[in-house]
């Protein structure tokens, strides 16, 4: 019988503007066996939005509904689904032993500022995002929710960084699992 290669479930997270969606979509294009899921798009499509937060200018998502959906559709399977989950916070997914790697994209404030200005965000929102990046909020949260050995920090500031990160992730996915099921 032929063994189908199992693919890990990963989260690509980081503050808005660090390049999560681009990297996730490039991964999906490079490996058609992966399933790319943008949590914001999933929430809009399935009406998993609780309300709009005027002060922070963002949707408040129904984390439980998102988790139930992912659980039902992907996590209850015996083999990993090859998910690439794109969201600013790794904490949206509880540590349910279904996630195999968390990749936190990082970007310096000046570069981030340039990128965010093209999105027509208010100065206040841009300031909040840059502050969040400066204080490594997404990285700290990923390390709180998941075992730190699963969390990988990737600088994503230049076109060259993006290419290196794509290559790194493709290799990481290709080498997975390193030890699982080999006994």
C-alpha cells in the first residue's frame, strides 16, 4: 500500500502588514496539497463576526465558532490536513495538538508604517499596530499558547526575506515529521 505523505498544520501569524497573506498564498501556490485559510475571510464568509470594534477599527471574531468549524472540518481527522492558517494571533487556535508549527512574521516599524499607509488605516490604528509589533505581542502570545519549540520567528521586511521565508517553510513542511511515526 502506498503511504500518502502527511502534511503539518501551521499558523502564520504577526501584526497586520507583515506579509502573512502573501506568504500563505505563495505556500499554497508552491504546494497544491496545502489548504490556505485566512481566518478573517473565513469569519466574514461564515458570519463568525460578533461585532465591529469602533475604537480599534476591526471586527471582533467569534473564536468558539471558528474553532468549532475548524475542528469539525479539519481537526477531527486522524491525519493532519496540511492547513496553512493565516491570522494575526496564533491564540485564535487553542493548543489542541493539531497545530505543528507557528511562524511569526516580524517587520521593523518604518517598513511596517510604509506598508500600512497603503491600506488607508488611520494614524491611530497604524500607531497601535507598530506598537504591537515593537512589543512583540504576536510572538509573546504564540509562545504563551503553544510550546515555544513550535514557535519560529521570521523577519519579513524585504522581497529577499519573503523568498527566503517561502523556501524555509517549504523545506520545513517537506521535512515534517522529523521523528513522528518513525519508531
